[in-house]
C-alpha cells in the first residue's frame, strides 16, 4: 500500500492442505516472513498478517501464540453497516495485542460491511485517483470473479424493514475476503496513507476520503 491508498497486489497464493495440519501453518508463517524486493532493489516486508478466526478458532489462536509476533493478528468479521472498520479505540487494541502475545487470543473484530464498501470504491478508482489498485498481468479470471463476487443490495423481508446487505453473486469470494483483510491490516498497522488533498478521493463507507482517520498500512494480498 502507498500514499493515497494506492495499492499493488503482489501475489495471491493458496496453501494446500487442511487447516488442522501444522505444515500449513508453517507455510503461512514462512510466506508472512518472506521479503519482497522491488525493481529498485528496496526490500519490503509485511507489517501485519490477518488470520480469520471464524473457523478453526483454536488452531488460529495456537498459530498466533506460536508466532510471537505482534503483527500476526486473529480477526473476525462482524456484519452490520453501522459498524466501524475496527472495534474499540487504540488503547483497547493495545490491550488486546498484549493478550495475544501472552495467550494468542483476543481477536480483532472487523466491520466487514463497511470495509467492503471501501474496497469496491477503490476498485472503481481511475489511475491517479485515491485508492487506485494495481494488479499483475496474468492474474486469473476466477480471481477477479471472486474479487467482485458480492453486490450490495437492499433486501426486504415480510414484516421487517428493508436492509442493505452484501449478497454473493459468485460461488466463492475468497479473493474479496483477502482484499478486505488486507485493508483491515492497514488499519491495524496504523500508518497514515491519506492524501494531502482529499478532493479526488472516492467516498468510502463513512463518507470520507479513506478507510478511517489515523488508519493504516502495508499488507499483503
């Protein structure tokens, strides 16, 4: 990620195996610790690794505890348009980070509905605009189908108020989930990527120029 929320998708990898197998978690940690070298020779390293703890929760906590790295963070998505991208304030997140280093627990709760709105705003950004996304040549059609595999729709139920909800339009949306988690990693890393001029910014979920004031960072998709 760079200033103005411009992003470069370096890789999208699938690790074969069961989430219960130790080898899979070892491969994930190795991928997280892998350096990336730019064309100018500068080396980049991921700052944050978000791991979804909604399934295989105990295996995730065990991995987080074993990593002994404040950048390895268990997360859990919570639906609701009213939810902020991150739960709690900075002080609460620091307390959870301390608990993770001791026990591997204390997942960060993500307002995924609003994070998705920001992701889709950035995917529609034109070159030079805030949030413009770069993708490598040769990325598969299935990847893009997954990345755009949900739509925000108004859903009406008998006897209830209509509500906005993300509805899947593709059988799998792992690429979208990974992109949302990468944006969440930016929030959790705490770098300020806001542009000097916000007048060119696409409007995000909160009506602002980016995912949230005082946010964000470098993450790997």
